[in-house]
C-alpha cells in the first residue's frame, strides 16, 4: 500500500469517528464564554474629571453553566457560544494529532505544526522580553514620562544610577543586535563577553559555596547514627533502626568517596584505587538506573496529560472535572462501577 | 585604523570586558561595599538578556527570509513560520484585543498582554501550549522504543542498572504495593516502595553528590580560566 | 519459539508506540469514566514539603516561583495546584514570580483555578500578588538577594511593588521564610539552591516540586539545602493526598474536587506505562540472548 493511501485511510477513519462522536449525546469540543461587565470609577485629577469607565470582557466558562443558564432562560445573553475558542479547541486538537502523526512517519501535517511553533515561540519570547523587562526597566529609565503616561503610571521615577546603567544596557543591546547586520557583526562579541564574564563570576561563588563546600560537609555523616525512641528518651537507642540508619550513612560515605575516586582520571585505576573505582562504577550504575526510572515517569506524565486533553476537552469522552454532563461516559461509567 | 586595532577591538577589549564584569560579580559576593555595583551589573545583564530574545526573533526572521528568497527546499514552511511570527509579534506588541486594566482604566496600553479575550492569549492557549506539550509527550514513545532496543543485561553493571530501574519503576507505582505489600513489618524495608526510597536516599544521593562535586570543580576551574583571560575559546577563532 | 524471537528481533518500533499509547489511554479512559484513583502513601520528602508549609503561621509571606512552562505542565501543574491550595488554606501571603517566560500565564491559571474559585475572600495585592516574569536567570536571583524590588519593580498588572501590601516588609529575598519553587529545568530548583539558599545562611528554607528528570539530581541537596522535595508525578500524587486529607471537612462526605485529584488520576496511566516498559526490556533481552545463543551454537 502506498504511503499516501495509508494517510487517506487514517484521516478518513478519524473523520468518520469524529463525525459519529459529534452526533452522540451532547456532541464534542465546544467552548463557551461568560460576559463580564467591568465598571471602574475614576477619580478626578489635573488632567481629567471624574468618570465611570465601562467595558465588556468575555471569559471562558464551563459548558454546564451555559446549559444551566439556557435552561433557566433561553433568551439569556450572559453566557454564549464562543466561535473563537471553539475553533481554537479544534486547532489545538489538530496540532496535537499532527505532532503525534510523526510517530508513524514524517508528514506535511507535522511539518506545518513545527513551522507554526517555531514562528510563534520566537515571537512570543520577543513580546514577553519586551513588555516584562524592556518596558519597565529600559524604557522606564530612559523614557520615563512616556512609559508613565501610556503604560505604567505607578512605575517609580528612575534614579541617576539607573539611567546610566540602562544607557550601558542599551549600548550593549544594540551591539548584540549588530549580529544580524551583514557587516560589523564582530561588535556583538562585546556584549557576549559581558554575558560570559558575569556568568563566570556568578558561577564560581555559587558552585564552590553550594556544590563543593556544602555537599562535602553533608557527606560528613556519623557512621554510628543513634536512633532514640520518640516515646521516651530514657529508653535509649533503638537497635534495628540504629543499625539501618548507621548502615545507610556508611554506604553513603563509601559511595561518595568511591565515585569521586572513579572520576579522578589522573591516577591510574589500579590496586586500591582500582577497586574503589569499581565500587564507584556500581554506585553510578544504580544512580543511572534510578535516573532512567524517574525519566520514564516524567515522560509518561506528559503523554498522559495530552491524551487527557484529547479525551476530555476535545472528544468529551470523559469529564473528571465535572465541566459538563457527559452522557456517553456516564452511561459507560454506571456499567463499570 | 591602525593594523593592531582590529585585534584590540576584537580580542583584547572583549577579554577585558569579561574579566572586569566577572570580577565585579565575584567581589560583590565578598565585599558589601561592592554590593550595589554587583546589583547594577546584574540589572544590565537582565536587560541585555531580554534584548537577546529580540535577537533570537530577528535571527529567525533573517534565516527564514533567506530560505524563501532562495526558494530552498521546504520554503513554504519557512513562509508559514514567518507569517505566524509576524502575526504573534504584531498582536503581542500591539496588545490587540487586550482590554484596559482595572487598575488604570484610562490607559489603553495598561492591560496585560495575555488577558482573557486577547489574541496573544488565544495563540498561547490554542497553538503554543498544545504543540510544545505534545512535542515533549513524544519522548515517552521514544523512551519505550529505546528501552526495547538498547537495554541489554550484558554484564554486571548493566544488570545493576536494569534491576534498579525495575525497582524504581515498580516501587513508584501501585504495582510495588501489590507485589510486596504483604511483607511483614520487620521486612518492610524490602517492600518495593521502601526499597526505591532507600535507593534514592543512599545510592542515588552518593552517585549524584560525586557528580555534583565533580561538576563544581570543573565549572570553578573553567570560570577562573575565563576570568584570568587564559581561556578565550568563547571568542571563536579570530585574527 | 524461534518464530517469536524472529518477530521480536524485527519488530517495527511503531508497534511499540501503539502499545505505549494503549497502555496510557486505557487507564485514562477507565479512571475518567469511573472516577476511581489508586491510594497513595506519602514518602518522607513529600511529608517534609507539607510540614514546612504547615509550620508557617497565617499571614507569613512565602515566595512561589513558577519555573516551568506548559510543556512540563503534565507533571507540575498538579503540584502547583496543591501547593497553592495548602498555602491559601493556611492563610499565607503568596508572592508569585516566574523565571521562565511562560511562567506568568501558569501562575494566572493556578490563581484562577484555586484562589478565585475556592478562596474568593483572598484579595489580590493583599493576600497574594503576581509579579510576573523577569529575564536574566540566575542574575535575577543575585539581584533579589540584595534588593527584591529592583529585580521585580512592578506586578504583572502594572502596579509598583512599593504600593503592594502583600510585599510589606520584603526588601530582600531572605525576608521570605520559605521559598517554594516548581521547577522544570534551567533556571530552577538547582539554581535557587546555588545562588540563594547557600548565600542566605539558613534564613530562608526551600521546598521544591520538580520533574522526574530533575529529581535524582536534587536528592543530594535534601535535607540540608533543600527542606522538601516533590519528585515527578508520584511526588505530586503523594502531596495531593496529604493536602486533601488534611483539608477535607471532617463532618462532610463531599467528594474532593476533581482539580485536586489530577496527579492521582495520572498514576493510573503511569502504572500501565511502567509495566509496559518492564515488559519491553524483558522481551528485548529475551530476543537478544536467544539470538546470541543461536549464533554461539551455529559457530560451535
């Protein structure tokens, strides 16, 4: 069978199944919104008189709230079907299936979703960087009146030191952007040098303090760890808990020393050092096995979340959060419980 | 410009910028009098980091425009990338569809860029979240495939690794309780869920601690080399 | 048997993908329809997180750093929900920040899901505040060490932090007795320990919820530099069960809202997938050793 025929069949099956689902019970994948009427009293000041500002916002709402409101009053306008969010929901489902389709084979649907996310995420980060950092900090220092009058009225006035610092930041930033220029891109090396220098300076202190000294101190554990009964201090050590706790500490100290011996490559791993390195390897294998187990757990949770989205928000097959009355699932549920 | 000027501008000046910036951050951790200078350098760094986001965006636009103009293979997708990039940038920077903030209702620009009803928020919820989440979810499949193809109990080390993986995989789910929950209290340490905790708190801690200490030594050495001007590989090959 | 081995050796990985999908989707459907979840027994690290938050008196400020994005939401969103749930129930003053660009939206979603839905008496700006995102990674942490307002000058909705009641008494990050970070990578829990906890001289404690990939690497910091650890979705499920059982009204048999059972629901598909992983590893080894033995027999 040619690949293109397989895709046609797969898409046709999905369309048919979705078509069937749409006709059963309440259907699937619809989004609703609630009208929120905002009204804010504005006090009079030098530039304008007192007024009441009013506008309307539409917030997403659970389908069952719309159903309940429609039942109570079919002519109500507080809750409404949202075309924008419904189309968005179907688009999200399409993108999810398009990415999953890569598991079968590379295909135009996957490529389309990939192209979309590359463009969207690059712009998204740029917008966030602009509004969250550049506007309050850079423009807030260099053009404070503009920022104060148009965007952030409560932003405090910058100090002279902040203005000077932001001039430096702007200069370094413009040099960084020269990387895109056909000529003179070498000047971007100056802000890169600044970033590298600052990072190196930060990392020396933090890594020595936190990872070298503190971790070394934490390894100095008592090789006999007395466990006293919590009920009565006078009853003395508890034998088996003390043995197990002491054994754990001994294993930990030996483990750290042997693993460090393994990483010490300037000494040949022979004799005592060789045996210690071998023990270190065993510890590291256990560490990597544990890391694999946790990695699997992490990845599966992400997959479960996406499949939940498809079954809950798109297909309306399950409704764990009780956002709507799901007739198909409740009928099956009563048979299973 | 004199012959040596390019070398000064392209090699010496960046080196000294890195050294000075680095030492300011280093000294600000030890001398309270330099604390505010360290804060200022940190603030400059944060703003430059934000401008780097803009650089990333611009770089993407440049690469994709070049692809379209040369009609490279897959240029259609580059066009889609650019269209999505432009739309997201315009609606985000312009705060299109964003209502004013209830704190400052007279200012049209005061609302949050991702407020309910905004196009930027719509793109986040229905494009960014599903695609990025699903891309990460693909990893679960590849982990399963890799486990089937690559994990072989060929020697003692591999057996140790696999046994630990099995204990953690079972012990961190209800399977551990079912398989070994019947063990009496005096042997509770052998229950899979307790065994997995023990492995994490003793063996995993020992192994990872050694790795952390090793990395700390390496990072410290590399950072010192950069701050002393010995390591200049980050500048790239230069004349 | 040899036919079975041949099939295993030549198995197309797409069958493995299908098996993984079924092993995850099946339990999701079952749990979604029946509402049944698996019981959880909290481990010491999860209990430690619960105890650290419970030990704070009402009105104490806590710093919650959402250092993740929606891609890791499957593991971390349930943790965020339960952490905010316990903090709100305890009456703590919650200060939300993000060091990842998409963090602020996740903060807003969590506030809407927990605080606005179940704690409507809490006032924004007084009982909780969202300070949004700042770029700079560890440099932001460095600035926070000495001047918190310089690192985060305004809230997410544009109010200067000096005017925010929830930040009263906060000049530096170590004015918070407790830091709660929900972490998916860099910058995250490790950087908080390296740049803030180690420099604070014990003034600030830290608990974290992190992804499965990060968890083994954070164990060495527990319990000295890290006072509590929720590792992966299992940690989230354990903590959820702790919080739910402590906050459940004793005189009511009302069901726990589904949003506070999200992690426990996800332990069902975890079980299916883990059993599949073990089966795949065993099958792969059976095929490998059978093939190796037949080659040895053929050469001898």
